[in-house]
C-alpha cells in the first residue's frame, strides 16, 4: 500500500498529537524525582538508562498511534518495547523514541525530546515529528510537503555558503569532549572550517541525538556527526528517523558517516554504530569530516 499525500498529512497530524501529549506528560514530571533504571543497551550510559517517564510517554504515544496501525496497516517500533519485527512485513512503520536525552531529563536540564517518524519498509523516512518539551518547540516534516517549526513554514534556514565569516558550530554528543581524540578532532575541524571560509568553530553539547540534529538547522552553519565504531551503540534508528525526514525536507545533509542513505530499517540490529551518522548544512564539508575518522584510531 502506497500512502497518498493526504494519507501522510493525516498521519503527520496524529504524530504531532502524540508528540505533544507525551511532551506534556514529560514536563509534568520535569521537577519531580524519578527512579532511574537500567536496561541492556549500547556501550554508553545514555543508551542504558531509562525512567518510568520514558515508559509512560511511550504509552501515551502508542494510545494515539495505535488506531492508525489498524486503519493503515502500519507496524510499530518503539524504544521501550520489544521489536516484534513486523516492520519487515508492513509497507510502513512508526518509529518512536518517547524521550530521547533521558540523561538530560534526569539532571533537570534541557536536551530531551520526543521523536516520532513514519518509515517505509525500504528505510525511507516519510514523516518526522520532534517535540522539545522544555522549550515547547515542535518540528514537523512530511515528504513532499515541506518543513514546519511551531506550525509555521521553516524555509529560511540559511545555506552555509551565505554565512562565510561566521563560526561553524560543531554539535557534540554528551561525553565527546572526554574522548582521547577530542583535541585532535577539534583542531582538525577548525582547519576544515577555515578552509571553507568560516571563522573557526564553536561547540554545542549535552543534548540528546534528536535535538543535536535539530540544532544543526537552528545554528547554521553547523555539523553533527557520530563516528562509525565496532561497539554496539552509536544511537538507534529511532534517534535519527524523524530528524532524517526533517533534513530531507530542509534540503540539507542527513546521511551515514560515508555519505550514504541512513539505514533506518536494519535487519540485524537497531543500533547505528556500523556506519555512523552525519548531519550538516554544507555538503562540501562532508569529505573533510570523513577524513577525521583516522584520528580515532
């Protein structure tokens, strides 16, 4: 079944409703003490912790999306539930992270967000909705229908080529500054920025992967990337599916680290460590960033 533009528009409104419902629930717990629990995840603390709020937010989202799974024959993949692998049998599946950036939430700091995407069986993201409960910012994109920010068309993101002379923002994951290769990467990024006419780099960190990608668009010229690595982790498909849809409609870069399409319906894992990710407002930066991989070895 191929979804029509009207189908996608209806489904995007459902995703918005679900994201805002979960966001309101999350904010109702923002000033409360919550129990932190641990689960099997990647090789970082961020991928191993969750709270009752993650579970409650997921339940709120599923309550809204479940009827669409019946009426449109959609599968459902969520972070806090077992993957039933129906995403390989249906033409489309919802891909849900009820609260990305749980560590920020635990610390009562901004940086967490709700992320909901609709992805085709081939791995193409066709709807992306991100809601930041701390700032009440809603990002939404539907294939072929553009990108909105808080309900308004968001088509004035400046291309990097028009921003020479400004610093290039390097959006970093939590803990990136503590890696042994961080100084070398920053020094190399500064040179890359200058070669492209930017005034060196500035860094932005301590948010979850979802808002990190959104902040690339908010702080153009900017880049956010995760190196490929053999260890499990590197984020999961639900960390990047919605923002990949948003970037697709923005016209900017959202690929794996090597410039290929993000693998958003992996058969053997939901983790993205095998290929890494790269979000950027300037395609010409990609090759220079890819060369940085040598600095991590």
